[in-house]
């Protein structure tokens, strides 16, 4: 709620000043704007409306996966490569909130400490605050702010997720699912969730036993999801699961025990986008066979092993979504979901902030106690009041 002790004119003047400094590229203004939006303070919607008019431009890459997969270390390694290419980066790391104290350690920020002093990188840690889906409640708005600020690329890391925390798909253009060899036994449980959203699979900590076996299991799971019954049904953003199970970059099949054959290329070999063969000519729409082959790569984020292949896969996927028209579709879907989110949020705010609605709730509780009503009849009455 607005602070009644602060005049409305003063708040408007401060917001105008913040917007002006934001547009001038002042990092302090970005930090202030992020705090304003993250805490949903008065003026946050006006700020977003003022700076988002130009539309999204940054390349957004999301890193998700189960706890302990090494997402922070991998993101930091990837960020270092992009910085070496002189890209300006925004980074958002979401940490879980304690259900007891309400606080968060923000350990992801600690693990990215080497990047914190780089003036070309802006890092923001966010507590999940009990929000489900792998992101904090206002993560998507914060990403929009960073996009409007002019970063070339935005990297976002979710909290450790499982099968259903898949909000990253509504926030990123490219989704990287990071697993570790110990995830092998859980791959069947995850195939109905994480398996569907990945644009790139990475088996991190590949020096541990079982890495080759996990790569094989992922590819088998992709084959399973590409059954004839689903042959013409894309799983996530146009991903062609029928091609996803092929060996990445022309590698040979793994042996039955999960060990790559002698003629196989390293399991971290880059994906080969089918757009290279099916890329349309200038002005033409992508053909029906244009699709993305989901790569399954191996890395060791601490040593940098497999990192060049990851960068190549991210670049290849970006080229594919741009050439195929998939990027425009993803952004449109993201905007549609944002409109729904904003409307839902405002309806809740208006409804439960209304004195007549609260009075109807109390009166409805009395009728329910007397056996003269139900939660559904009270809800219908409240909806009628709001819609009228």
C-alpha cells in the first residue's frame, strides 16, 4: 500500500526520475527498479509500462534441473565465455526460501562471486518466497526490466526443480536442463516434466561414474517419447522428438553398458541443428521438416570440459529459433501468459481489497454455518458483485 505520509506528487516525481536514469543506462537505477518490481511496491506497474514499450530484444537462456546439478557453476562458466565475446549480461539466480524463517541463503550469488566485480555483468539474486514453478513470483518482470535495460543476453537459474516446476519455459527462449550422473535412477520420473521442456540437455559433473549411462538413458527416454502415437505432436516449442534421440553431431551409439563405442565422438559433441539442412531462403517460411535436434552434452563446469560444445549448442539453437520463426511464437506465448498473470493478480487485488467483498464473505460464512449456503453459492455472489 502507498505510504500516506509521502505525497502523491513526490512519488510521481521520484518515479519519473528513476525512469529517466534507467533509460540513461545507470546501473544503480536498474538495481532500484528491480527492487521496486520485486517487492511489488507502488509505481512498479507504471515503471514497467514506461520501459517495456520497445519489446524484448535480449537472448534469454534458462538453466534448470534438480538440486545439486551444478547449475550455478555451469552458468558462471557460460557467462565467462559470453563476456569474453564482449556481450553485456544480466543474470538472475533464484534461491529457495526457508519455510520457517522466510529467509534465503542466496548461495547462488556466492558461487558466482568471480563475476560480481565485472562491470559488464549485473547479477540479481531472488528468493523464491514460497512460489512454485522454480521461479520467484516476479522473476519474469525482473527479466523484462533487464531486457529493457539493454543487456545482450540474460541468463536465469531456477531453484532446484523436479517434474512439475516448469515456469522457466514461460521466461526463456532457450531452456537448458542440467542433470548429474546420480540423476539416472530418476530419469523415468522426470521424463513427463523436464524431459519435455529441454532445448539442450547437459549431464554435468561428467567425471563421475554413470555419466555415459545417463546420456544413454536420456536418449532412450527421448526415443520413448517419440513413439508412433506422438509422431506428429511436438512436445515443447516445436521440438522434434523423433529426431532428438539420434546421436548428437554424428556420434556412434553407446554400448549396452553405457560406454561409448570406440568410434564415437565425445559425448559432449555439439548438436547439429536440422535448420542447417532445412533452413529456408530469405523471405520464405520454414518448411514442415524444419526442427531442432535436442543435443545431449556432457560437461564438467569446474574444469571447463565440454564448455565449447555447450556454447555452440546455444548459438545453434538461437539460430534455429530465429530462422524457423519459433522465436516469435515463443515471445507471443510469453506475452499471452503475462497478460493472464497480470489480470489474475489484479483481480485478486481488487477482490480481496474490496470492503463489500469482504462483507459478503462474512455474511456468506454465516449462511454456510446455518446450512443455507455453500462456498460455491457465496463465490457466485461475489463474482456477480465484481462483474456488476
